[in-house]
C-alpha cells in the first residue's frame, strides 16, 4: 500500500507535507518547512537524505547520498551526480543528461522513501544495514 500524501499551506506561509500509511491517526507523520530557496530547509532535507538507499521492490542497493553528492552503485558505471533541492521535499539529479525528480515521503519516522518520476521507489537503509553492507556496493 502506498502512502497517502497531501501538502497544505499554513497561515505562516510554511508548507506541510503529511504522509499516511494507514487510516489510524497515530500513523500520520508530517514535515514542515518553508518553500523556496531557504538554505536552512535545503540543508535539513539533504541531512535527512544522507545514507545508503535501496530500491523498494527488491532491496537492491542504488546509491549513497552525502550532502549534495550521489555515488551510484558500481553496477551502473555512472559518475557521481549532484542533487538539487527545491520545495520542502523535492530533489532532482541529472544522470547521463536526463533530469530525474524525486519526492521524499515518510511512511513512519524511521523509513524515508524517495518516489522518483521514472516510477522507481527507493527506501533508505537503516544504520545497522549500512554498516553490514559497507564495501559490498
């Protein structure tokens, strides 16, 4: 089941992203940050993205993100790419001349997911999994 998401504007001008994994109110997780070229919000999003990411459908390692840098799995034979942050939960990256856009959604506080516009879905590895897989990418 995919999360149900919406974006709502607050009176303060901030945007709020709400992701729901079920109909139980306790499962709602929200992220609030102002839109635009807000460096603090961009920095916060980049810090949240840092780590290793796997494809959701088969748990195959895809890339490691560190700051704006994306280091791809060796099997792709793709040079390092750099992220661009826009909005409260959107990033883009250009790979082989093609720009891809992803939205960050949270299924719960521990499982950030990236939904890419090419229909790929990535899930962030937890720290324990990252340490056991280091060097295997």
